[in-house]
């Protein structure tokens, strides 16, 4: 049966000579996997492979089979909000890769979650449109995403206590605690100065916190690149 849904591209792998298998977070069906034929062919129209780059916002018509089926197919697809900056700025593209990897490893539900979809969409649109004050975007993203995954952070004090009880090796100083508190309680775009070392420590704490709650969160391969480009 055909269904219309919006989606957010997460990742894809090559399949046979000209096809891909794409993982997409959909508004209607949650996380889903689609086989897309001919997309890597030199005869493919309009460079459709670009539609499956990380965090691309999609409108789709899909064939959705029974829940037991793991591979579905796409009848129609287009981007409804083309990017202006994410693919062309190294910092933004590194942030996008990090967010994509986090989502790929944490989103498991194959069912609709309208609020989660809207949060991710809002986050992507902010990152693409931001002209400044987005260097802490990934930290705020992790802080808010935890609410949708079922282990939301109420206060930074609660976060610190849980880290300590699970033997995280470093305590936060006042600057880090104050920065995390502001990032937790404000929307994207707030200007908070953090040096590179503190930003990395905060990110390491949040990833450790996620691993406490999610066994599926293994090594984050994009983390090293992100730490290199963030200053």
C-alpha cells in the first residue's frame, strides 16, 4: 500500500551495482530501511543520490509492507527544504555527521513519533540557517534528544550525580556546570563562550550519560573529526 510521509535521511550503503539501501527516519513509520534502485547509475536523473545525504529533509511516497518486512521501497521522493549551508561548511557538515550517527544508533522504534520528528526537523533547519552561535549545537541536541528517548535531564545537578554514581572520572568545574545549565534551559542560538577543552569534556560527559542508558551506543566514529574542527 502507498503512503505519503516526510522523512529525514540518516545513512545509506551501496547495494549491487547501482542501488542503495537507505535508512530514513519517517514521520509516519519511525525508523525504516528502503531499497532504492538505479540511484547510483550514470543515467540516474537529477543526481538523486544527493537526496540521501545526512539529514536531508524529504517528502516521500512509499510502499509500506507488513511490519515483519525489513526492506521497503520508495515510489516518489523529493527534498522539501534544500540546504543552503550544511553541505558546504566543514563545521556544519561535521555537526550533521555527528548528529546523524547519534540518531542512527539511538532511534529504534518503527512507529510514528510526531514530536520527535518535529524536534529533529527543527534542529536541522536551525543548523542550516544559523549564521553564528551554533558551535554548541551538538551539546544542546543531545540534551534535548534525551527527553524523547526516555531519560531526559531535569537539572545539571541530576546529570552530575548520575555521572558520579557511574564512576565518570572527571568532575565539572563551575564554568562547565553554568554553561550546561544555560544550554539545557535555552533554545538553539544562545551565545555561550566555551573553550575547546571544556566543550570536549562536556560532550564526553553527555556521551557517557547516553551509554549508561543505551547499550546500542557504541563507538562514535564521527567524534574525532568533530573534535578536530571545533575550536
